[in-house]
């Protein structure tokens, strides 16, 4: 897919810098927003319409928030190749809506390390669902735009304003940044846990 129209987005961020302005921009472009816990509350407090992930999955967040987005209704919506009719037919048969934009930044594990948390407390700051969504969206950059950091919000907005779509080149660029973010995150955790 050369040019991608953004119709549906999932937002799940720890760093909420610029989030409400970015979400308002997406809504002004008729983008449906889906979100998790703290991000959802932040958007709702700002008066922005958003659908809870649990409404999409039909399943509540469980295990103290450890399991929220690890669900086929999320990951199939991210990983479906929109150029493959069989993928789109499967989504239709299973009543799964595709995502066009995945905006995720990860739990602040570096901050947990800096605060000298206990091992048990630090482990709770290891993000699982976030890296999974980032990697899924980055893998499927042919069909999805991944936004791994607030620093990219202005560029995404500019791309959408100028073209009404997101170019394949831009999607590939942000996919590489998402893989960079997850690899640095994993390296930090590896160094912390190494005896």
C-alpha cells in the first residue's frame, strides 16, 4: 500500500507530552481513537472521545494491568496486511476492525532504575504489551503507521495535512525508529537484570 489513510488509531502512552493536542488533531481528521487505562483517562479528562481497549476486546484489563492489549482483536487489527484480501476477509469474518495508526511509548523502566526501586518493583515497570504493539505495527508498516514517541507527532500531523495520507516512505522511517526504541528498551532491561 503506497498511501495510507488514517481512520482508526490505538494510543497507549506513558509519556503524555503533547498527547491531547495530537489526539485532538486525529479526531479533527475523523480518526476513531482506542486507548488503554491511563491514556484513556487522560483523553477523557480533556473531553476527547475515545473507546476503551476492553470495549474492543470484550475482556477487562487483568492482573493489575499486566494484560490489556494482548488480544487478537488488537493484534490482528494491527498485523493484518491490507493488501491481502485473505487478511481482510479474516478480519471481516471475525468482526475485527483494522488499525491504521499505533501510537505507543513504553513504561519508564529507566526511571525505575534511577529511583533505585526494589527488583520486584522494577520488574513491574517492564512493559510487555507496548513493545508487542510497537513491533507488530513496525513489522506491518506497509499497512500501519507506528508512532513510537511524542517527538514524531508534528511530523505525522504535517504529513496528514499535506497529503491526507501517510506515505510508505514515512511509515518505513517510523518503523525503523520503533525497532530502535524496543531494542534500546530491551538492552536496558538486559543490563539491569544481568548478575
